[in-house]
């Protein structure tokens, strides 16, 4: 029993420290990214910044395969690490290297062929910048190839839980991006071409660093002149990734398809506004999701041990916590978006404010059913889930086309996305009931009815200073204080039951505060550690 308790303590310390590394990386990269975006937008201007993000969106649409294969590779490497099967582990890595080399070459061919049509009147790019846009496109194709071929090394780092190294590389990458932004401010050459070149070189540098580290650190990653493709293993990995691949594709279609529709209807300037909104949203939702990386394994582990009741309780807790973590930042930001954007950016592109506000509302709506997706994944039956929810997300594209063709404002597309996300959330609930036995009544009672009213009340508290005070930093501080205080106070007593509060203190709060590490004096007692959660 003592050994079990000690092992659980050691595991909890490792989880806390690893999440702490990711948390520190996220905060540092967020600050640098926000400042870099300001410099880059100022240096490139709205047109060139819009062109760069438009082409990046097109690349992302055609290279979605990378996301699903990352999940598959990491799963198999983690599995055989746990099984301590060195032979299988090396087979997974070498097969993965071969597979991603083939995928990378295939994607390059597809992208280069597609480029012939994209710049022949399909994309709405000013005539005088088409030649430059083509150069940027080729740079991004090169970046995509190296990004795809870095997947096995990323998977190895994650499987070995070396998040300190991952955080270090991430911070280094952000610092170099900041240096690139500063270089752009003072360069006299074509800034867009230089930006594309430097970003491509940065991708190659990161690939070299990660590859060199894995080769020197992990035996299964050692260089071999023989790239082996294990047919059965490859087939199994591709099968595992198949439906996740479809889900990733649907998400890309929603996010980047909207960017293309906006471009074709309103030009590249509107893409600059959408890109800024997308960056603000992605950074904030990354904070919310990252803080739950210590909770998601518990959901899957519960299902694996046959304790579905605990699995569903933790899944519903994930819905609540992810929503509140985003709401803490999103609600005050939605209220004070105009002031914050003017404080952050020199020139705020038209529609950026409303884009940011609606995109954050979209993300909060999505997170209301976040944990149910993990619950369904833990059972392993994802075909129905990915096909139904994915198809719902794809509908964003035709809805966007219809809305702009009817003459609605650009932001109407995001309003349509919010409506479709509500439908997708309903589908997640119903599919979770079918696959996991989730009680819809219990979910509505314990999640929806406990978090939505609290968010509305917190938003109301934040609107009071907006109505009574002039725009300024003092009003921003009071708005943040009032909304945060309302969310924490009302959330504690109206949204979270005693079981969930215990889980927050045990699993999540120590990670967020960074107080749980191997030198911590606040160790859980033996009774607490041995208690089944």
C-alpha cells in the first residue's frame, strides 16, 4: 500500500510539474505573441498581413492530415513505452518516420498543383501583390513539409513527457518570432517576402533542434539508413487516426473556410481583422484547454478501469472548468474589447472588435460540451461522434456563403457559426447519451443550468462600470475585478458541488498556482492520496 501511495504521489508531482512547464511556456509565448502581432501588423500593413494569413489559411486547409497523425503516433508511442516494449517502440517510430515522409511529399505535390489554380483568379489578392503572394506560398509549402516530418519527434517528446524541453523550444521559437518582428520594423526590403523567408527558416530550425534532441536522448529515435514501413502497424495507425482525421478536417474547414469566404467577398483587409480575432481567441482557449491536460487522462483512466460513473462525473467537471477558465478572461475582454484592442494595436482593422467578441462567444459555447467529447473518445467509439459533429461544423461553409450572398455584414458569418455550434453541442450530448449512458437530465441540471446563469450574472456585473464610467484603464481594471469576482464567488457556491470542488483543489488548482512540485511542502496526506477520486 505504501508503494502504491508513493507511486501515485510521484505521478501527481510529474503531472503537476509538466503542466507547470506548459503553463509557464503558454504565459511567456502569449505575451510575446501579442507584442509580436502588434509589430508585424504595423510593419506589414493590413493588406500584406491579410495576404500572409490568407495563404496560411489555405495551407492549413490542405494539410489537416498532420493533426490526426500526431494524435495517432503519440498514442502508439505512449502505449509501447508503458508496455516497455523497445522493439515495438522502435518499429512505431521508424514506421512513423517513413509514413510522414510520404505524407509530406504528397502534401507538397498537392499544394504546388493547387497553387496553380489559387493564384489564377481564385483568391482575391491585389494584382500588384500576386507575385509576392506566390513567393510566400512556396515558403509556406516548405514550412509545411518540415512541420509534417517533425511529428514523430514531437510525439516522442510528448510520449516521454519531456515538457521542460518542449516549453524551452516553444519559448525560444517565440523569442525568435519577436526578433523577426523587430527586424521587419527596420528593414527596407520587401517586408512580406522577408517575413515569409524568416518564418520558413524558423520552422526548419525548430525541426533540427527537436530531431537532434530526440536522436541523442531516446534510443528508438537513433538514426538508421533503413526507413521501414511495417504494413500491419501502419494500417493500424491509419485506422486509429481515420475518424480523428475527419474531425480535424471539419474544424479546419470551419476556421479557414470562413477566412476564404471573407476574402472572396470582402478582400484581404477583412482577413487581417479575422486573423487578429483568431489569434486572440486561440491564445485564450489554449489557456483553458491546457489547464485541463491533467484532468483528461483521469477521464480516460476511469473508463479503462470500468468506472464509468466516475468517468462521466469528471467529464462534466471538465465542461464546467474549461468554460469558467475561458470565461474569466473572455467576459471582461468582450466588454472592454474596443479599449483593449486600441491599447494593443496601433491601427485596429475594421470589424476586428466584433470579430473578437463573437469568436470568444463561439469558443465558450463549444467548451460547454468539451468534456463530453473526451468521454466519447475514452470509450473508443468515435465514428458516430466525428461524423455527426464534423458534418455540423462543415455546414459553416455553405451557411457563410449564403449569408454573404444575401448581403449580410461580414460578422454575420460568426453569428451563424455560434448557432451551428449550439447544434453541434446538442449532438455531442445526445451521442454521449447513446455511447456512454450519460443522463441528459443530469447534464443539463449539473452543467448547463449551473454555469450559463453565472456567466450572464458576471457579464451583468461587468457592464455596470461600462455604463457608469468613461473609457479608460481604471474602468478596465474595475471591469476585470467585478467579472472575475462574480465568476469565482457565484461559481463556487452556485456551480460546483462538493465532489467537484474537491477535484478542482486536488487536480487542477495546484497546477494553476504552480505550488505542487517535488520540493513542495504541501504534500497530500496518505489518506487523501489513497482516496479514490
